[in-house]
C-alpha cells in the first residue's frame, strides 16, 4: 500500500491547482484530485493543475468531481437530461486523462427520500456499463464509493452490481462506511478484489470528522481486513480543513500521515 492525499484535504485554503506542492512537501507522491466545479474540468484551472502536478512530481491516482452536479442524472430515463449529464461526464473524463488518473471516484445517485429504496439493479448496471467504454478510452475505471447518503450506503448494493458490472471498481471511504452504521468489514468483503482506493478520515464519538488517530475508528482492523482482501492500492488522507488548524506547514496532516503509515504499512 501507498499513502496519498486528496486535494480535498486542503479545500478551500489551497486551490486545487496549487495543492501539489504541499502534498509533495508532506512526503507523498500520489494524490486524488478533487475537481470542485465546472470551471476546473477544463480551461486555465485545469491547465495549471496539470502543469503544477508534473512540476511537483506527484502522480494522480484518481479524480473526484463534485458528483451531485451531474452524476445522478447519468441514470435518468429522460434522454435529454441524460445527454446533458453525459456532456459533463465527458469533460471530467478528459480532465482525468490529462492528469493521468487511473480511477474516477463515483458517487452516483443520492438518497433524497426517507422511504425505502428498491433498486432496479439491471437498469443501474445497464447505465454503469454504458459509461465504461468512454472511461476506458480515457484510461480510467469507475470506482463506486461507499457514501452513507447515496445508493451505495449498504454492502449489498455493490454485491448485487458486482456480477452485472465486471469492470466496476470500488472506493472504500472509511468514515462514510462507519457513518452508515454497518461494520466496515462488510463493505470490504463486498468489494474484495475490486477495491481501487481507500479514503481515510476518522470520526469522534459524536460522529464528527477528525484527523486519523484523533477519533475512535479502528484503522488497524481496517488495515488487516484490507490486506486479507488483497488490497494493495493507495490509502488517501481525505479530511476537512475544519479538522486541523495549521494551514501554513500542515504539520497536523503530517502527523495524520504518520499515524496511517503505522497502521497500514506495518500491520499484518
């Protein structure tokens, strides 16, 4: 496994295109690039991100757009709505290709109602499989992320899609899995053999986000389960600026990376 950082960990203190120097200064050479809005999918902001990433010597493992802007409509049955969403999706793929990313961190549709959701897995798989060829052409694979407020809020969701979508990969967000109230190990089991990326953020007893090592989540157990599942990809520190105070040297992020290194790189 490798340690990396999501550019989201600096937002909005450091803009996306300027996050690569602090990432490198913290001893990481791999990142997930969180593209925050339409203006970062193309044009001067993306140009600067590509240039600064290469200059810093950082490789981009994955990209992550602000998903609710368009991803839910990739499943829309109205062809006009879906075509509009696909136009944005293609811009994200083009951005990922320019950055050299291998994976697209995907949320899909959110759960907007409190009523039980009865998923049509055949239709969902048809939509996902329809997205795959253009992603492959851009050098990316879709990695569906565990998000407690989206469709993939339960391990069974991925288990049901897995045989229908042979190219689908997964992203384990540790805090999101914990917030679902379902044991994290069940998500790992459901995604075994398909996990592309891990997002690492801690939670306090009150359910607030925290830097890894400052909360109550058992990262040692997560590390052991991931190794048993055959995961050997990057563990991305993905936190919020409210979780730390040093916005100059990012010393607290360095401390969090040290904690993750001890938990993920030394556990058997």
